[in-house]
């Protein structure tokens, strides 16, 4: 029999700490003085502790203030007991009363139920639930997605999940399977579900460490133009017109990571807000014509035309063929979104308004990704002596 007696300090245990949302949650929960522990997989270059320390040092540099560190437990989402060592398992059992399950695969394609995204999103969630049940962790915070709605139209309520909808890609299906598994776990006393829209970079500085969806389109256009010498002497390109089969009126629910994290941290740190489902979506979605205009401006390409979603092209130009072949995985990404009922979120955090994803904001985010060359690597961890010198300056 496992001893599940808890200590006086109640920690939240979090997966997915090194992802885009996870790194923001570590910062915001530290500021809110929420005791946090994180399950982190070591990388080829860095230990689990070094990965987290690098992120927290970066936050301290930006904020110019010290931050409380999370307890780091080396582990692996897709292994039994989350791949943790016995001493770490014992520590989690004795100190953790809640779980924030934030880790997920964002893959839109799959080769089968044993591959991504099912392996992480379904199998990983099963492992997390089993660990929580055995460890006596009965408070569960689950990061799902607004796109569990699949190919629905109309208004989607937070109380709805599986209503027989079809799915646009395996990612959506895997997230529905995971959320159903969580909701079906009878050992959970308090379940809070967060369903963000499409998370993009920081609304204030444009930072991101992942380059999916919106960024994939920016990168593809930018790469095509630069690698094939399609940019003229002026730095612009409009000599290779490209037809895009969108109406321009399709709505997309893009949300900046700093806002999503701020709302989640507010809910997490207020017990009275637990136990509900929150659509973390903007009040006003952005249309694809605005997204297209921002992408073209950032890439300095003015040859694209939105020809309508039902347009069928008898023949493609060479540039169009290349574009469609490489963007095909995200075809479902650009469809028209339903309306997400975010009443719960607005009531819980009326003081946290989602920044408007307009042309200016989208171009800013695209410009920052281009400046980053669509790559990000953590800075090396500073040695204690180096940190002392910096702090003394």
C-alpha cells in the first residue's frame, strides 16, 4: 500500500513545462506564489534541471526580479509512473495535491494509434491519470483545446465534448479522446478544463519557441521567396501570382500565449474558480483575409489572391504546386471556426482582456518569427559565480 499522506505545502505538479505555454505558466505561477513541481524530460544536451533553470533565468533577466523555482522531477510522459525515479515518485506523493496536465503533441498527421499525436495525447494522458490515482492527487487541471469541436458549426458550449462531430485531423480526435478519458476518471474530486484557441506568440515581444500553423505559413512563404530568388531588387515580390482557395471571411481564434497563461494562472490560484470548463478564445476572431495580408506584408510578397474556398484549379503554377504540397498538412487549420462560448472565462477573469489579433499584431508576430529565423534554442545555464557577478552589477 502506497502512503499518500501529504505535506503541509501543497504543490501543483505540471507536465509540458518546457513548451510555449508551460514556460509562461511557470513564470506566472511563480509570481502568484503557487508552489509548483514539473515533470521534465532531459534533452540530449541538458539535464531536466538545466532545461528549467535556463527558462527561469531568462524570465529573471526579462523581469529584472528573482523568481521562485519549481521542483524539477526528471521523467517521461509516455512511461509508467511518468518515468520518474523512486525518490521523485515518493516526493510527488507526499507533496503534490494537484496536477496540471499541459503536455501534448501538436502533430496534425499520424501513421496510426500507436504513433503521434495519439501516443502523447492519449497514451500520455492515461499515464498521467494512473499516476495521479496511485499518488492520491485528486485535483486535476487539464489543458485541452477549443478544437475538440472538430468540424462543427454554430456555437460550441464548454459543456459539450463528443456530440458525434467529425474531425479535421488526428490532433483534434486525440484531444477529444484525452478529454473524455479525464472526464471519465472517477477518482478526481475537482476537474478544471482549459480549452485555448490557436496559441501564437507573446503579444508584447512576439516571442515563441514553436512554429506551427500560423508560423508554418509564414516560414513557407518566406523560404520559397528567398530560396528561389523570387524577390526583386526592391525587396518585394509580386511577379509570381499565387491563388489561395479561401474566401477570406473564414474566422480563426488566434490567442497570444501571454494572455492564455495569465488567465490560467488566475484561475489556478483561485480555488473558487476551479471545477469549470473554460474556452480561452478571443471575443472577436480574425478573418483569413487579415491573416493573409499580414503574412504577405511580413514576407514582402504581394502576389497572392484569395479566390474562394470552392475554387477548383485545372492547373497550378510551379510555385502554387510547391506551396500547396508543403502546406497540405495544415489544410484543416484554415477552415471557418465555429463560435466558442467564452462566458465562463469572461466571468472568471473580466480584468484580463484578450489582445486583439488584428493586422498590426499578426504582422508583428510574423516579423518576430522571421527575425528568429524560425528557430529557438535555450541559452546555456549560467554558473552560480556568473549569476553573482550579474546580480552585483
